[in-house]
């Protein structure tokens, strides 16, 4: 059968751009220029399901099945009203590549609701015809577009009340542009509102980060074929390529890999000698030998996914269904749902110019990691690729998470089968024979799992500890805007043997009204803590935890005893902070629970002469770090520091007995993209009783090593995550000439 040539496809979600009016006139709602609005509807809808199918039908021999039984009102498209499109109707103009969610999307229209869920409206069915009465599409609603709209209308996102909706879906099927008259379809879509795009072929040049949604190229073939279950593990072939329309240069390199590595590599192509009546889409061949497709994908450990005429390829879905680890070779390709899915856990991405090195790169990945990736790949298909319903609902959930970030699904829920909590929209009640344990952080390049990351041909491996109990931990990025005051904070005091100073610190901290619990981390294995009768008598619980090794990282361990959201890390010699300063610091943290909130500030600077970073503690107008000798932060960061710190940073800190505070500043800034908050004017910590022997920070090599820490950490992170600010937080009326008894925090210390 002659293969069809399919143009680019796109599916879109059209967003209402209504203007809100008040007595003072139009509200200041972000709006796009009219000329941009028209373009985005057409381009967007000519993409919510079409780019999904950027390669969807390239091997599908039959025509798209037309349906007549869907609509919200359950009426046939053939019975829907007729809309004539004048030849003079406008067509879309070039759009705005700078659009983001809060500039081109009216997020205020979504409003607040108890369920934190956007409402989606589907435009009523219309039959669009030109001036001569010819329809703009020859197929009506395709089966796939029908499934998409049905999934949305059956979900909790759907509303039939246009006034409640903030996202609008066109009922014009743009899945197959071969059945569409492009100009007339664009004219029809231009009558709607501006749109964001959900597409299956985005590149880094066209994708608008945080606005568009990169979705899978749907594969009807993998949806129709039920493959037998196959456990992760070694398979007959190590690498397999099954694509038939591969560029000749790539084909030559694949053939060279086959010649070099023999039976471990299988390079398939289209069949030319099939019997009459045998579907060529279900077969692949190598030197006359016929293989069943996609079944043969299950016989390989790794499966190549090369770019074709378009970046997005339907073969990616087939490969995931087979539990074969995709080797994605498509420079600048934005992987499906990459905003929320951690593809390093399920695939290997190799630059196109490294194709010749593919075999050696893949061979360097440990078998245990390969099996984890096989398991994760198949789960991705089950959860997000297996049907139009799964694709549509995942797309809406991503948009919903942007609108209501404090109620968004966590990294674990998106990526870990063991912690997925399906909602009414996600009816995926599936069994997993070997669930993937352990959650991972929610943002930034820190990712968990046995991760393979290509870097100049080498593989970087990061381990994942079995910490299932942390599946209930939430990232502070998704907390309610202001945590309640009532739980208070837990003070964690790291100590070694300065008992007298420790007792003074405990006594002072106990005066802080919001203190909930005090946890002493006893870091001396050669000396026991004082007897219980000798400890200060305070009104809150006091718990002593003995460590097995003397490590600075022990201060950031996620102890079970920490039950509050807020943690105050404080050294055993910080006796100069007043209760007002500590209480004020906690109140500031409540306003910014995703930040480090501390007292003395420090700065990193670039030394142009030495061409490296420098640690600065002198007087400056800028701050990029706060010392964790006394700082508030969310307990979630204890978990990240202990289990998700990149590279060897944690071990390096423990070996050098320095820079754990810098490491925490790096971590928080990397995850949140935000600077710390310095509170009150204090610049230094002063311990009157501390000597040069006792005080680590007084060592002559301390400052030099601090600079080395910054350069070391920046190298491991691959960038400089620290952010610089030029402000601090002080209490209102702090410097005003006003009676002290009327000030909320009168006892704020000096520098």
C-alpha cells in the first residue's frame, strides 16, 4: 500500500483572553496583541492533538476512522450548525515567542477554587465550510480526536459553563492535516482566542518554556498491539534500530556499528518482499529475514530513536511500550512532558555527532541501572503514552500545576510508580510487579534514580537510596503560601564538647515563643553527653541524638524527631542572638518557606585575576549566602541534602570539616532559583569564650578553603546557582524613634 505523506500536525488549547472591567476601567490583566492572538489560535489548534501525532500515521495504512457519535451534548457533527467562512476571513499572523504563562495567559480567570482545578470548556461542534459550501475537512471527527475530547469531557477538568472556564478546546479536528484545507482551517481557528500549544515536535528554538506543553507523538500501532509482559533484564540484542525512514548518513553510521559489533546490534528496515495482504506496518526486515513489529523491540535492551523529517517520532511510544530503553538521537528535541518527567531515569540522550560512539557509551552503563531504566520506560508508556486519554489528561494536569503550583503534583507522583496517587481524571489503576522505590526532589537539575547522563561521551552515575518513608515529604515550593504559626519550629543544635556554651544556647533559644522542640545532635563519639539532671530545664521537649561519626553533615540529617516544617539550624556557640531576633527570623521564614533565612550574610565574587570564584565576608552591599550557624529553612531540604546532594559534595564537606553551610546554600538556590534572605543587621557571630583551638572558623586556612569550596561546588553543579540580592529584612519600626514597648521586636542586636 502506498505510504501516505503527512504534514506537521498540531493540537491546541485555546485560552480565553477576556478583559476584566471595574469602576476604574479595564483591569491590568496581561494581554497579547490582537495580531498575535489570531496566530496562536490557528497555530495552536493546527497542534493539541496534531503535534501529538507528528508521526502518528506515518506507518498507518488505513485512513483515520471517522466518527459521528461524539459531542458534549452527544450529538453528531453532521447535525451541528453550519458556519460559512468568507474568503476574506483573516488568517493568523506570526506569534510571540516571548509568551509565558503569566504574560499571555489570563491566570486570573481561573481564579481560586477549593479543589485547585482549572475548568476546561470545549467549543460546540460546528461544520465549517467555505463560500462555496465545501467543508474544510473531509473526515469529520477522527477516532483519536474523539477520544481526546471524550476524555476531557469525562474528566473533573470539564465544565459546560463557559463563564467558569479558563481553558478552551476547539472542536475542530486538526489531527490529520492531509484531510484539512490548511488556509480555511486557519481562518476558522482565527475566530477563537489566543492559544498555548501542546505539540509533539518542539525544538529548543520553538518551545516556549513554561507556556507550551511538549506531548508525545501518539502511536495507534502500539495502542492496538498488546505485547506480552517481559521482566527487565538482559535481552538477545543489545541495540536495535527499527525505523524505516532514516537519513542515509545515519543509516551508514548504524550499518558501521552493526559491522563492528556483530550480532549484538540489529538494524532493521522496511520489507520489500512481503506476501500480498501482509501489513508492512507490522513487519521489519534485515537481509530478507522478517521480524514482527513492534514485538521485536522487546528483544533488545536499547532501541534507537533517531530524528526523521520531524523531531518527534511515534517509534518512541512503541519503544517505551516494549520496555526497551530509548536511545534518543535528536538534537534540540524537547522530550514529551519533560517539564515534569525525568527522562534521565528512562532513556539515554546522545548528541547526533556522537552516534558512532553510541555502543561504547551504552556499554558503560551498569546492568542494574539498565534494568531500572527498562522498568521506568514501560511505566512512562502505561501512565502517559498508552492512549489519547492519558496524553490529554497529563497535558491538562501540567497546565493545572502551573496555575496552582502550591497544589501541584510532586516530582515523585509524576515519576515514581510506587507513589502515584491517581485522581478522578487519571483512572490508571495498574499493577506493577516491581515498583520503583524512593522519591526524588521536585525541581532543578537534581534528579534521583540511577541516572545516566551523557557528558562528553562519559556516563555520570548517581545512586538512589531506599527511602520509601520520604514519599510523604512535600517540596516547600508547593506549600500553602504562608505556613501556620502554631506548629512553631524545631531548633537543631550541633555540638561536640562545648557543654557550657551549649547550655547557654539552649537557655536562650528556649525563650523564643515559637520554639516547638529542641534537638541536640551530639557529634562526639568519644565522650558521652551530660547526665539528664545537668541539662537546663526548659518548657519544650529536649531530645539528644548521638551520631556514629563526627560529620558536619549530621546537622542536616532528616531526623524523625523533627516534626515541624520549620527548622532552625544553630551552632553550640551562637549565644549572642536575642529571642526577638530568632522570633523575627521565624516570622520572615513563614512568609518565604522555600528560602534560607539567616543572619550573617556572605557573598561569592568572581576573581578576574585568578579566573575563579572567591568567598567574601567583608562589608559589601550584596548577599548571596547566609551562614547556617543560625538559619531557618524547611525540613525538606534536610532530605535533599542527605540523599540528593549532587556528586561527592557531601563527602567532601565531611572530609574537610568545612563548608556544609555553603553546600546548603548551593542546594537551596539550585532547587528554588532564589536567593537567601538575610534578617537583622548582624554580620558576624561572636563567641566570647571560643578560642582559636575551639573555633573552626578561626583557622588561618579557613577563608582559603571556603573559596575552594565554592569552586568545587560550582564544578559539581555545572553552574553557579547562587543568587545575589541587595536587601535584608528588618522589623517595622526597628530604627524609628518610637517607644520600645510599642515595637513588636524591640531587642534586635547590633552588628
